[in-house]
């Protein structure tokens, strides 16, 4: 029975791997890698640093993707041989080793299967996440800071580089807003399912009475696009304000006016940046993020127009996606997928993979 179960799991893995390989289109990736390798070998590659960065980044991302997919087939072959050896020898220790490796491969393939669903136009890009506190006073600003820590811990667990670009601290607890970057392949596609309104219900640590408090925070996720630098922004379309960067409680953490706030007058989009060392660096970073937002906005407007012409337009911005209950029942529940965890402390420590995977699958089924 154990042997049949092991063999059935191997067959299931091979079937799933075949689907993944087909969707990934390895031959196409091989062709793209060959083309990029040829470009990367050009002696004048770094004459244009921006173009060179695009070539080398594209090459490394594709090579990593191919290695990740092709390694599965080798691992399945190896574990199948190990299982056969264990059966022939009647060796319980070897069988246990084979079972452990098979379970590891199954988890790996499950993650890979989710990644194959990330086929959107910008899914392969890095991500910029903005968290804003909503209704709920000190509880809301504290909740926003909890979410910031949660996402930074998630990225740390996956060894994804992060960079906090701007933080606006509340006068009491927590933060009014924060913007940070996750610089990793498919960070946008992965984290985009986290966009929306998050709700926290708990006994407030800030009130005098033991009353339940509900508070809200909004999470926005946009791709970090190299192509956004092509978006031209006339100087008379923006207003630039400079100010001193601040820390918790509103205290000044910089003796010079190095923080920058750019307002795009036609759209009302506001970008603040204060974590670089100089005003010039903060302005450049803010302009790049503004260009990205405008490019994404343009794409969204084009998509909305197409849906309107087709007579099928829906709005989902600002919809509540997840509730966090920290009183009575300890529960975090995603309202779209139904996925839940009874370990909210672990979730706030960055244990988000189950929610993200469920969100990606849900999105693929509801396109």
C-alpha cells in the first residue's frame, strides 16, 4: 500500500510538472536567454548603464526561471530511484529519506504551480507597496504599522531585498502611511493579491474601556517599471515641496530640508520621499515612482475603456479583502478565497504564503 501511494504521488508530480513546463514555455525562454547572452557579451554593453541593467536583469531572471523548472524533473527522477532502492532493500531509513524528499518536491512544485499563474503584463516586475491607515484612530495607525512589519518580515523570510522609501508617522501610535519597495522577480505578481482594504478587530490597547475596536488600513501594490522612465511629465504639471524628514511622534530626524513631496496637478497624485540622503536623490526616486503610477493609471484607464465598450465593467478598488480577529476567536480570514489561519501572531510575523497562493489561484479563476 505504501509503495502504491509513493508511485501514485510520483505520477501526480510528473503530470503537474508537465503542465508547468508547457505553460512556462521553456523553448521560448531558451531562445530569449540566447539572445540576451549575445547582447550581454557586447563590448559596448555598459556604455548605456540603464540598457545594460535591463539586459543583465532580464537574463538572470530568465536563467533562474529555467533552472527552477528544469530542476524539478531531475529531483523527481532521483527520488523515484531512491524509493525503488528502498523497496528492493527493505530499508526503512532509506524509505523515510525518500518520503521526506518527495514531500519537499511536492511543496516546491505547489509553489511553482502558483508562479505559473503569474502571467500578467507586469507580474514579473518588482513591487512598490504603500500602506495607509484608515478609520479607527490610534488603532488604525497602529494596524498600518503592524501590516508594514508583516510584509517586511515576509520579504525577509524569502530573502527578498526591501527598501523603505517613505514613512509618515502618526502623532500617537503607529504610522499614517509607508511606502516600500520589494526588489525581486515576480514580486508584483505575487503581492498584487494583497491590494485592498484590511480590517482589524480587537480589544483596543489605547482605550480606557475594554471595548472592541474595529480599524482599517489600505494596501496598494504597483509594479516598479523601468519603462515608466519613458513617461514624460511637463514641469508645469507638478508642484514640488521640500521639508524635513520626520520620525516617530513628529520629531525631526534630519537637520536639512531633504524630504520631497511631488504633486501631479492633473491627477492629484502625491508622492513623498524622505529616506534617501539628499534632496536630489529623494526627488529622483519620487519622480520615478510618479512615472510608474502614471503609466499604470494609463493602462488601467485603457482597460476600463475596453470593458465599458464591451458592456462589462466592475469596480473592486478599496474592497475589503481580509479580516484579522484578535479577540475571542483568534483568526485571520481572507474574504475572497475563504483561506484562514488560527495563528494571527504567525501571520503578523510574515506567514503569508498560504494567503498569497490562495489569492493568486482565486484571481486566475475570476479573470
